[in-house]
C-alpha cells in the first residue's frame, strides 16, 4: 500500500497520500505550512493576523497567498450579489459561531459590512472606518456598545486554499503525492482517476453518487452536520446575517481546491448555471426538499 | 464549461412549452384546487434524465404534451395575468401567486410568489419552482468501490466539543433554549 500520513490541522484530520513517505523533515515542512496558515487566517485565534486586523483595522501585511484569495472573493461577491462576503465574521459571532464556540445566539442577525470596506494594496490590507456596533431599539447605540472593525472570515475558501498549499509543498518535496484530503475537501494528482463518493447529507454511512477526479479537486459543503439550533448553521447570507434555508449540501469540482471550495459555498446562493457561465467547474447540490441537481457533464454517477 | 447560445429552434420550443404550461396553470388553477385536496405536484414524478426545461416535470404530471415546433397558440390575448393558487398540504392552507406576461403567445415574464411559512409546504413549493432532476437516493458507502468520500460530516473538534457541552447544559435546570 502506498504511504499515507495523517495529521491535525484547522481542527480537523488531514491525510496526504504519496508514492514516497514523507520523512521527519518533510513532515515538519508540511505541518509548518498548515500552522502558518492557521496563525494567519484563523478568526478563532486571538493571535492570528485576521484577529489583529479586527482589533486595529490595519494596515497589515499578509502572506503572498492573500491576493489570490481576495481576487476569488471578488468573483464570489459578484456572482452571488453579495450573499457571499468574507467580512461576515460579526454575523457568525452574532449567531454563536464564535471563537469560544459558544453556539448560543449572541444577538440579532447582523448583515456583513460591504466588501468594499476592505482596502487592498498588494498583500497589505486595511479595513475602512469602524462599523457601528450592535444598536438598541430605534437604531440608537446602546450604552455598552463600541465601534468595531469588520472581521475577515475566509471560511468559504480557506480550507481549499490550504489543500492546494499542501499539494504544492508535497510536490516540491519530491513526495510524488496523489491526494491531499482536508477532511472532505481534496485534490488529486496523477495519471489514474480517483473515485470519490458523495456523502449523503443526512447519513454519513451512505453516498448519493460517485464522481471521478483526474488532476482536479472537489469540495463539499453542507449545513446538516454543523447545526447548533433549529436553523442555525455556519452558511450565512452576508446581506442579512441569516443562515440559508433552501440548500442543504453542495459539491463543486474544479481544477484547484480553493476554487472548488469557493464554488461549493456559492452554490448555496446561486443556481449552478449562473456559476457555470463564469468558471470551468462541475456541480452537485441537494435542496431542502430532498432533490438533487447536478451538472449535465458530471463525470460520475448520481444514484437513482 | 463554456456558455453556449441556445439553439434558436430549441428556444422556440421551450418558450412554446412554457406558454402551454403556465397558461394552463393560470387558467386551470380553479379546477385544480379542490378544497382539502393537495395539488398533485406534491408527489414527485419518476426520476428522469437531467433536463434544463424547468417545466418538464410539471408537464409530465399533468399529461401535457410538449409543444411541437411550429405549433400555434392563437387563443391567448396579450397582457399580464395574475392568479392565486390556494392549496392544502397536511391540513395547512397555503397560497402561491403566479403572475404571467404574455406577448404574441409567448410568456415573456413569469413570477411565482410563495405565501407560506409552513416548512413542509415551502419544501414542496421549492421543489415545484426548481423542477429538479431527481430524488436523492443513498447507497451504503461500504458497498462502493471508491478511494475517498467528500462530505461535510467531519466537523472540527472544537465544534463537536461545544455541541457536547450544549447537550450537557440543556439537561440542567438553567438551560436556556436557543432562540431562532
């Protein structure tokens, strides 16, 4: 059997499959990539760069991978009419998806500030003037309110970006990797197609179909397994700050994991055909009515 | 995949089909609505090949033949029509309001407004409005020849721990329900 190596990152279990087993130095370098990513972008860590941005408003210099992610967010914000917007950190916190994982509603729904509040110059980022904090009845500030900076949350594509980083690093290390799997979001490489089951959103022991990947990535997104109250989950419409209701699970297949990850989130808000016009990707999604939609050219088998 | 221009004949075909179906909905809504009886679109059609024609499922259920190319529909007067369709699902009354604009026997604008907060009914309406390809069918992952599984079931440890804490908390006396 080919070497498999598992490790923890971003609070989940990851696995790298390669033709050569990573030695200690290679493992250290791969773990370093994951650790730096977490230290930079985790809004759950008070010592992360995005937490500092939320406290100070910047300007702060980010690693070289940020511009590509923000460019992709430009596309996401545009194609979803603002439903996807990475400045929704406060919206998530309001629903209890916060650093403490309180999972208790902390206040009313909060729309995200406009995407244009984030100002970029290469890798240097700052956020425009503080946004008003929670207000009381009639729109007046409550006594204990204070202005806050928007919180950048790259959750819609961050995991996919790290999948791509680790694949690139493993190739650099000469491991000849064929799969990097970040707990469900994965990229495959090599001459042989890789068969991937699409997990049933209501029952992880079941699959609703199989797709074949060849030098491409798939990302899954779902709301059914990460709910902390009726209708409370982590896929929010940034325009309202409220969780979505019409779609329960999505998959996107694209050349890179970051793009697949981003599209799997966008699929909660726009019809697959609208996305297909903008990028080279394939889609599967399940509605709250238990119906399944998928790309006509999907390489695989949706069970029926 | 690259966007492609719809074939003119196909567009014509689709529009003609749309006209038949939607006008059928508008003018046929009264005889469809028998008090206490759910509309038949609550029952999904048998699975079929993926279709782009959003009304194929509706046509299939109501035995409406797809329009043939070149067919003429001279009975329709240009204008904007609105009809409300009350129906009952699981003992709960619901309404959809359909507004259609017809020009030269072609539907040029269609709007369906849902007027229900009932979750189950809403599901049926979403199902109807989207006319999706098929029902979800699950098969045991263990019986499949696959290398990997892609899904959202693997949640982070922090999340699982917090959920455990909430379950524990919810059993105590000071349990505070999560408001929605």
